[in-house]
C-alpha cells in the first residue's frame, strides 16, 4: 500500500515533499536527546521523512582511539574502551525502552543489536591488534559502527513510540569512490540504490533511519566521507531523492556570524546563499561539513540549520538567492593549517611551470589547497593546506621536484605550522569599496601581522593568514569592525 502519492514516472521524484532530517552527535547524545529527536520527527509525519543520524557524541573519537590502541597492541586500553562503548549504548537502551512495559520487547531486540555491533567492532579491532597496522578500509568499516549503533537505537525507539521505522546502513544506499576516509559519492549509482532501498520504505510510510558518515564502493567495500560527514550523507540522500527540503539539526540556533566558542556576541543568520554557506564551511565553520552544499545546488534543494534543543526557533535557511544585504556576513577561522612556501633560486626556472608541477603533484596526492598566493617578480608562491596533509604534501613535492631541489634551482621548501586562516565571507562584499581596507585596519589595530592575503575575483571571501597565537584576536576584531554581532543589529555593514 502506498502511503504517499506518486507521480506518473513512479520514481521517487513522484514521492513529493520528501523531507530529509539529519541529527548530529549532540542531538543523538543521550536518551533525552533521542526523545527530543523523535518528538521532532513525529511532528512531520504528514510527509515522507528520511532520518540521517550521526553517532552519539564523542563515539567516533572513542572508536578511532580504540583502533590506535589496537595498532600498538595496547589490549587493556582496547578492552576498557570497548566496555565504555557497550555501556553507553546499553544504558541509553535501558533509559529509552524500559517504560512502558510494552517497550520491553523493543529493548531486548535493541540490546541484542547493540551487543552484536559492539562484537563486530571488537572483531575488527582484534584484526588490527594482530596485524599491528590499521588498513584504511578496516578503519572505515569499524568507525561506521558508531552510526550503526545510534541508528539502531533511534529506529527501535521510534517503533516503540508507534512510528514505523527501519535502521538502514548508509553503505546500502550511498555509493562512493574508493578514497577511504574521505570518499566522494557516485550520484547515479546512489540514486538507483535509494530507489531500490529507501523508496519502498517511504511508500509504505516507514521512516528510514540511515547511518550518516558512511557509504560503500560499487563493489561493496566500506568507506567514510570524512569527519563530520553525516551532513554530507544527508545532502547526498536529499539530492538522490529529489527531496523538498533538508533540515540539519544541531546544537546551536543556526549558522552564526562567527564561531560562538570564539566570539561572545555572535548573531544567528536568517538566510545564506549556498555559495556563502559553502565558503563558511570550507573555511572552518564546523557547523556544516564543507561538502554538504555541493549535491544540492543544481536541484536547488533548500537547507535549514536548526537547533534540536530549541526546535521552535527558525534557524538559518540556505538557498540559491535572496535579497542579500551589503557587506560581510560572517567570519570564520581555521587553526590546524600549515603554510608551504616555494621559491625558484634561479631565474632560469619558470615560476609558472614550478607552480603547475607543484599543484599537479598535490592534486594527485589528494591534498586540498585552502589558499594560494603568488608574487610575480620573485616568482615565489605559497599555499595553505591542512596540517594533517603536510607529510603527504612534502613527500610528493620533494619527489616531483627532486632534481630542481638537488641542483639548487629551487630553494628548500619551507613549512610554517605556526599560522592560522581567517576568512571574511559575504556575497554582499562584491563591489563594496573600502571593506577590505577596514578589515586590514581592524587586524592591524590589534597589532596582528598579516602574513598573506587571498581574494578571488568573485569577491565572496577574503582569506587572511596570520600567526596562530593572534588568530582568535583577529577574528574578534574583524567581527566587530564588520558590525556583525548582536549588539550591532541594523548597523551591520553600514
Ligand atoms: P553536529 O554534531 O550537530 O554535527 P557540530 O559540532 O559538527 O554539530 O557543529 C556545531 C558546532 O559548530 C556548534 O556547536 C558551534 O560550536 C560550531 N560552530 C563553529 N562555527 C560556527 C558558526 N559560524 N555558526 C554556528 N556554529 C558554529
Ligand atoms: N560521527 C562522525 C564524526 O564524528 C560523522 C558526523 O558526526 O558527522 O566525524
Ligand atoms: Mg557536524
């Protein structure tokens, strides 16, 4: 029986009005938070709903730490972590499913499922203990168990509340490439899997509770989408299902003018464009995984970032266009970065050719460049990458340019890890004269030295690299100068 009407083409396009809702780690972090999530889901039962969940808060870190202990044969630390893993989930089961008595059968089944998933993790950890290394594929398989645990718990609780639900493993519906730890989706194959696996559930009025964060290659090898990747899972599924909307439930009121942990008087943004939200995420705003927006842009699926602790608040709406105010919208920062500088030692060497070779080598090694700047006369250039990519970047650069380095055509490659990136973002900065000047003046008033600057011709983002110990100060100064805080109110960007 179809609960929702379908279009003539029968595909999920026909399942009009699909809502995808993603609950983050804090929103799944305890029995109370899961109850709140179920209240939110229950309010939307008039339309087909797909739920995507993160692991309970801190569980992915715990799983990764356990695998590191296994790699160095620290068996007692592995056992202690396994106990923590099991206890946290069993305790949540008990708190969720002890009352009323009718929930008892769901509790038994949930406890069994939890035990078997923890055993599965234990088996993989044991394999790593014996091998003494952590093959990326096994790591991905193991860490997705955090999401499999939370989706099982939530699905059981939904059932106990009288809402038909099924836990679905993301590896059954999201097809990816084989870049373990940072995989990318293959959308056509994913759409097909969603048609086969999710649409029949939706048509029967069942809520799929899909694990965020993970997928599998077309030949079935488990992958993950990068830390914080459940947002990305949700947007992949929203695009594959032609959803009407995506709601991302988190632990703050929406996307803010700066990281609320760094700046005291941040304001919540009512609206942002896809481009702005993507720039914010890409430049360090943890509230969204950097790749979340990409699958949604073409289909113009709107996204809401909302607070599961205060669901009545409107949150932030992310769309393709709206009447954009002038000036900057938000400031972000990134601390775990490194600046790599390269300079030809000899005029014989073409700087452009050197850049091309360096960029090519980095692309092949999957190293993402966050900022790139060059100076024309000395032909020197520098670029910012994530700290975790430094070793891989140096390896490929030094091997690809080994002759130039050995013969002294190229000066030794310099790495500066004592830097941070500040980014000012806003479509309304385009054609706003004087804004960059004000930003730089605000930073220099704090006696912070600017190491490098980058602004694309779209004028959507100004990236500024400063010393790491002055990064937070610079963020606060720019936030204030751009009039972004609550106190600034309508003075913003005047
Ligand atoms: P979830 O577990 O729900 O995915 P995250 O911890 O990944 O949540 O992201 C939410 C957190 O992002 C917030 O608690 C906040 O501290 C942080 N954050 C950083 N920058 C911003 C910003 N510009 N707007 C809102 N939150 C931000
Ligand atoms: N649980 C994963 C992480 O902590 C994915 C997510 O929460 O989005 O990175
Ligand atoms: Mg997140």
